[in-house]
C-alpha cells in the first residue's frame, strides 16, 4: 500500500513503487523520449557551484555546448583498433534492507560468481524524503555497497536495495577512485579511465553529509561513442554548514566492440509528481551502468531535486536498459526534467 504521502503526490509515487516491484517501467510520468541529444539549460549555475575547486567548468549552465562537456564528463571518444567481444555471464545479485522508518540504511550486494561490473540502487516508498548517498563498487571483494539516507524526517516505512551487476571478468578490469577536498562547498569530480580503457559504470559516496548532501547530477560519455570518463556533482540541501567529502568511482576495462552511450529525457515541466524514464541499449547490448541528471531550469531550486533510484533492468531484452527516478525533495514551482544515460556494452 502507498500511504503517508507528502505534498498530495501519492498517485504518481505509488505508480513508481509498483513499477519497481514488477520490473515494469512507469508508462506515464510526464515523460517523453528524446534520444541522442544533450540537455539544454537556460539558467545560471547552481548556487555556489563556482566554489568547488574540483569543477573547472565554472559556468557550465550558461550554454548547452558547455553542458555537453559535463554530460560527457570531458570524455574523449575512442575507436579502438582491436576490441574484445561482448560480455558474457551477465547476471544480477541484490540485497534488500528491512522496510522500516530508520533514517539511514546500508546494504551490500555480492557477486557470488563472476566479478562486479556495475552497481545500482533502488528506493521503495522513500517518497521524496530519501536520497542515495552511496553506490560504491569494489572489484577486490566483488561487492556493491549502497547507502540511502532520509533528507527530511519521515515516519513512513521505506527500504533500499543494493544491486550488483556481475559478469565473467572483462580484460583489464580496473577501478578508478577520485576524492574531493573536504569542505562545505558544492563539488564536482571528473574521473577518467586509465589509458585507452573504456567505462563500464559509475558510482559515488558522500562522506559526512548526514543526509544533507544530494548527488543529483551524474553524467557520462558521448552518444554513439564509448565513454571514458564521468562527472559527479553534489550540493548541499538547505543551509547545512558541515564539512563533507565527495567520492567518485569508475569501473573501467579494455575496450569492447560496439560500446556506446544512449540518452533519453523526460519533458521539462513543473508538474508536482516524480519523473522516471529509461535509456535503452540496442542490438542485444547490456546496460552495464548509467547515470542521471535531475535539472531545474532555475539554478536556485537545483538543491530541491533528488535521485531516488538508478538501476539496470530488462526492458524487452536482458539487462538492456537503465532507469532513473527523481523527486522534488520540497515542492518547487520551476520547470525541471530528468536526463538519463545508459552505458551500453
């Protein structure tokens, strides 16, 4: 049942919870597909974004051309002369938390066979009051650690699921880990795969954020080419003045033939309901990972958007689609949209 809803938005949120429970993507969440193009913004950068020493794009919201660099994570498309064939042995392992009103929950999903190639997270009945603060893959333990925290106190029962995407070990599998400075500024990290390696998936962790830091913009790759890097942005929700640290993780490997990135987007509007959509790979490819950007057209309200779920699932194929869901943490009147990216391998 979908009870205890905030802001009178129960219908849309029940629909999303039912969709995640059945594995069927939401069909009508104020969304339409816009594949193959980067988002266009018409506002200034989020408040304080220029304070981050990790973010070289101080005014990336000024033009769509510069934003495309953020979505690409400063990626350099690669066309390897020699590339491996497709992945094999792809499967998923999950670990679900208890469903209760505890303000923070952490679960670890483990690949019992094969190795971890991607990490994902889903929240059920978070209802816009719970955000993902950690999706951390670890190839040394074949695990994915997921943490979700309440951003606003809620008495509702909710749960989080850690999802590990597993496969036979691809050649050259490596993890890249980047860490921001520790301070109270908004932060953006731009991790890159090493050498000519290509990206399989991306993750993050907020340290000492106490549920007050939102990672709501993650970008990867360039449509039609293999991704080699990512961008991970986090900002404070409200007036939190504590020092915190942002971590970004990439899982990379030697190039695999046909790798590319696919985009999809909801329409931009101010309808007071969550938004969700899929970016779907073609030609039998696996969505080894993905990313999502919840974008307000008014930079002042960017801190009111949160990512509720980001995960690979099957949509007319086997693990061929990446779905994201975003909520207004507090109600805003500005138009906003959700931009979803699938890393196709």
